[in-house]
C-alpha cells in the first residue's frame, strides 16, 4: 500500500480540525464552557484526544477558533443567500443581521465567546478569525469605504458592542433597537438584509423606551 500524498494528509488534517471546531460549538452551546472538557470535544468529534492539543494550545483558543468559524460560515451563507446581491449596502445589512442573529439564537455560546475575548489573551489569530476578517473587510469595501483599514475595525467594534448589548445579563437590549441604530449609522434602509417582523423603532424615541 503506497503512502498517502501530502495533499491527502493535508485534507485529513483539515477535516479533523473542522470536526473539533464543530464539536466545540455544539458542546459549549449545549453545556456551557466549564462543563465541556477537551476530552468531551474529542469524543464528539470522533478524533484522538491528543489531536486537540496538537491543533490548539488550550480550550479557550479552541473555543475562539470554533466561534470564529461559525461566524464566518454564518456570514458567508447570509451574503450568498438568494437572491444574491452585489450591492454593497445590501451586503452590509446582511452582515449586521447575521451577527445579531447569532447573538439572538446562540446566547450561551456567544456570551462565552465574548467573555473569552475580554481575557488577557484577547483575540486568537487563527485561520478562522482571518477568514472572518477578510469577509468583513470585503463587505466594508463593497459598501464603498475609502479607507477599509480604518472602517473595518470600526464595524467590528460596533458589531461586538451590539452583541454584548444583546447578551448583557439583566439589561439586554432588543435586537430590533440595535439593528435600527446600526442601520442609521450606515444609512441603510430598514427593508435591506433580513428585517425582523417587528417594525423599526420610531425616530426620536429615547433608547430606554424602545
């Protein structure tokens, strides 16, 4: 039996890594961060436990990579959803809705992710984070930014702030309100993207009352 080629080995490594990332998203979303062990993740992924440490230096880094992968896949699906559009404003609206949707639909996972980012190590510079950043940068460029290097970090910060506001224990803000603020900031019509069933908050209404 001839040895596997380098390309086959690379594909097997990629699949193993992605199974670990998917298992992490599933388990942390089901059980929470503390109740999920690296052994649990390896078992769910169907891989050897030693592979977790081979690919990731620790559980926190694994979680960040897993959530960045989820965010990238969710954003990519939103941008490619039919009817497809090359309009920069529509694509930015879809990006906002995709990120707010993750905060709304996966609160435990996203709250845990945000808490991890605020730890000393901050962002993990992994391939998943880089792919997510490239997609958001492209969205900013298509929107018409003349300075993507400045406007992309601002969009990232605004989206992170919106996610925190949705998930803030004891004082969460409604996603429709945050959506309205972000859409106003970027001059986007309410009907762009994937508008919620709720009507947009009336203009001039104090934030605390909306």
